C-alpha cells in the first residue's frame, strides 16, 4: 500500500501558522477531500486539534504520546510506525490502496523516508508562518503531474497541485 503525503506549501516553504493554515483556499480543501476520501489518514495531535473533529468517510489515526487523548471516531497510536501499521490494516479492510499522511511537520519528517508519493499544493504566495516544509531532494523525487487549481472567490491565493513520486533513490 502506497504511503502518500498531502501538503500545501507556500512559495517560501510555510505550511502553518499559530496551529492552523495561514491561508483560506476552498479549492485546495475540496481537492484534499477528493484525494483522501475512503483512505486512512495519519496525522499528529496538533494537526487533529487544528481540524477539530474526525474527518468523515476516512479512518482518522492520530499520533500522540498523551495517554489520555481519546476522541470518538479516532484511532490513537504513540508512534509513526504503529500508525502506519494500523493504517495498512484499516486501509486493506476499506479497500484503499493508499495511506494519506496529512501532517504536521514532525509526522511529515518521520514519514518522508518511507513515502512513495507527495500531493504537493504549491500556494502561490509568500506568507508568514511558524511551520515549514523542507525542500524536496530532486535526486529522490520526480514530478509526474501538475495542474492549476481553479481559483474561486473563497481562495486567497492561486495554487497548483504537483504530484511527486519517489525515483528509487534513498534519502
């Protein structure tokens, strides 16, 4: 089962600010829903907190070291390895072919070495933020497709969805 990262990154590498997204992009959220529906989602607790609830139609797996963390509709793991193992089991049961890793920074960093694909939304703006996504290594990742997201009235910036796949080289 493929492990895929789903991330939106500004031109200056920002992915978050003050525990949330530093922009409003309705078109990207719609694309996120389409990409992740019926698939297991792996995320850190802070990412879950920023969403505020389990996302419907998907298995929500939250990684946290807090033994008291418990939310209806959410599976809890204390490591990335355990979360990916559970995601494979749940994904197989659901008939999914892909595990979707949706953040935050520490979860992205821990899963990047085992990821097969990255759904990378390039937000065409420089924004202020306190969470960043490291530049991708061209020796490891190759672009396989690119499409502009239609900018609607509820989008603060233009954006492009770029899909990267692992080349076979290691990080």
